[in-house]
C-alpha cells in the first residue's frame, strides 16, 4: 500500500514537473512582456533545463526579505582557465525594462552560440554571470499595485528616528560612500543607508566581486532610463585610470546601438552627462580593479520613463544587446588576441611559399 502510494506520487511528480517545463518551452516565453518575479524565477529554471550543458545557477546571497539572490552562469566547458563577465539587472525596482533586457541577453547568446562564431568564441573563453533581478524585494513590491509601481529602493526598514523603508542600493556600495549625490534622509529616493553595505543585496554583490576580482574582465549593470552609457566615477574629482579607453569603448557601443534602430545614446561619466553620485556598484567594480565597468541607462529619455510601454521592450533590448556585445567583443579581443595563432600560421605559409618560389626559380 505504502509502495504503491509512493509510486503514484512519484509518477504524479514526474508528470507535474514535465508539465511545468513543457509550459515554458523557449518559444512559449513571451520576451515582449514584463514578467513578475515568480515568472522570472521559472524562466531561470527553464533556461537551466533547456541548456543544461552550458547554464548553471548560483545563489550568492539573500535579500532583506530572505529571497535567494541567484544568477545564471553561462559558458562552455573548457580545460583552459576562463575569464568572467558580470551583468546585473533590476538593482532599482521600478526599472522593469532592465530585467527584461537580462532575459533577452541570455536568450540571444544561448540561441546563437552554436551558429554564430563570435558568440561561440565568447562562450568558450568567457563565463557570463547574469543576475536578472538583484533587488528582488523591491521588484516584487513594484508589482503589488499602482501605488507601488514606482518603488525604487530595497525594502529594509528605516532607523529608530526615521520611519521610511528602503535604501538606494546603488548608493550603498563601498565606493566613495556618502560623498556626493546621496541623501541621509531615509525617506529619500537616494538614501544611501545607515552604513556602507547595510543592505544584504549590496553585500552579496560585493562578496562575489571581491572573491572573483582577478578574473572579472567586465562589469555591466543595467538601469533605465535616459539612453546613457555611464563610466566610472560618479564623483566629479575622481577619474578612472583607463578613462580614455573606457570612453572609446563606450562610444563604440553607442554607435552599435544607434545602428540598430537609430536611437542615440550619450556616453560619459555621471557628473558629465547625468549627475554626480557615489556608492554605486559600477564605481565599486572599477575601484577593486575590474577594468571595464559600465552602467547602461536604457530607453527612453522621459516620455514614458520607468513605465516604458511593452511594445518598446523588443527594440530597446535589440539595440542594447548590440551595445553590450560591442563592449564584450572589445574585452574578449583584448584579452584573447586572435592575432597570435593567425600570425604563426601566416609565417609558416610564407616560409612554405618562399621555399616553393625558390625551387620554382631554380
Ligand atoms: Zn537605476
């Protein structure tokens, strides 16, 4: 009796699991809609199931409300040591286009790495670490109802003398913390927290980046809105040692973006093209030695702002995808020069040709 009960429940389980996976076949997931946190978590499971040879999931922290913060690690197995590319979306809850972009990015690289030589090369040399929604508590809250749709911060409580909830995660990192473009009022949208890394979400990212700092080549953090590519630093008096190169790479990305649908992105440091700020994850990444660190501010320039209509999800993601690829291609070529192997082959061929030529003359 017990065994038959067990067998029935096992079969039922299998059927239910299969159904869950079947319901989320790649073609079935709608990338032109915004999705709830639960749907995005299901999507993450689906990507692991459907691409189990190249996708795994890593949980690297917990939010204030005890949700597991997870990323998808995407890359082909290799005997050679690999480098890392970081991408996070949804650090600010209301910027719904950002998580939509992370999902689009993952779908595109997984759908093309077997047929597109450039993407294939990327996945051989690099592992992508993509967090679709970093500020999960805030994201869930922004889906609650119309009154919470524009929530930006985390959901941690204020202090004894300040009753508002939430810290601006992108002011909470240990990078010139509290210096410019922040507020000490916990009710402000840009409250930087009672101390650096007061937020477990910022702590989780900090731990991950610090542990892997020598291997991470590129840090991309996706926001909206404004159509900007921002480089470090947010503080007006501090500049990155490779600012000229960052600017060059950023401008090339903006060109790649414009080539898709003609949309113009502006490139620069926050004080030059937006406003000064401090305590951002982008600045922290550059500060600990990750050479290429950029913030993307996706569409638009304020017409719809954070409530970007769903019919703009696809074009926004298509163009930003080319921008991200432009940066990652530069980083890949710089660290894994293709010239080396090609040059050896070219030299060998010219020797063979010279020998043949000399024989021919004689
Ligand atoms: Zn933002």
